[in-house]
């Protein structure tokens, strides 16, 4: 019983301490922890917002980079097409020049053949005329030898 009375005395003395602790608890909760939780929540929201904003910026930058790469690819393709067209045009011009040179050389060969044939015919006529004159000289020279 003494223990119970002693315990009751201790509890009665502890009641003001318990009440004081409860007051301090609710005071700290209202004045310190709630504002601290609000600040932490605001920070978390700001961090999440900044993170979302950064993610959106990264996504936008990636889309812009992809668009620029596509434009760059298109520009390269256009340049390659222009180069290919210029190469085809140059090849066509070269082929035309080669064909023109071949035509001119065939024409020159044909003219050369005609000139050669004309010169050959003239030489044959000249030889025929010379042959007749030489034949007469040889004949007269032989006749003179026999006569002498």
C-alpha cells in the first residue's frame, strides 16, 4: 500500500510536468514543425517543378536537335543531288565532246582518203603519161643503137 501511495504521490507531482510537456509538444508542433513541413513541402514542390522544367527543356532541346539533324540530312542530300547532277552534266558534255572529236576525226580521215585517192589518180595519170614518153625514148634509143 505504501508503494501505491508513493506511486500516487509521484503521479500527482508528474501531472504538471505531463501537462507542461503536452503544451510544449502542441506549441512546437504548431510553431515549429508545421511551418517547417510547409517549407519542406514548398522546397520539394519547387525542386520537382525545377526538375520537371529541366526535363521539359531537355525534351525540347532533343526535339530541336533532331529537327536540326533532319534539316542537315536534307541539306546534305540536296548537295549530293546537286553534285550528282553536275557530274552527270559534265559526263554528258564530255561524251558530246568525245563524239564531236570522233566525228571530226572520221571526217578528216574521209577527206584524207579522198585526197589520197585523188593524188593516187593524178600520180597514175602522170605515170601513164610519163610511161608513154619513156617508152618512146627507150624505143628510139634502142632503134638508134641497132641502126648504128
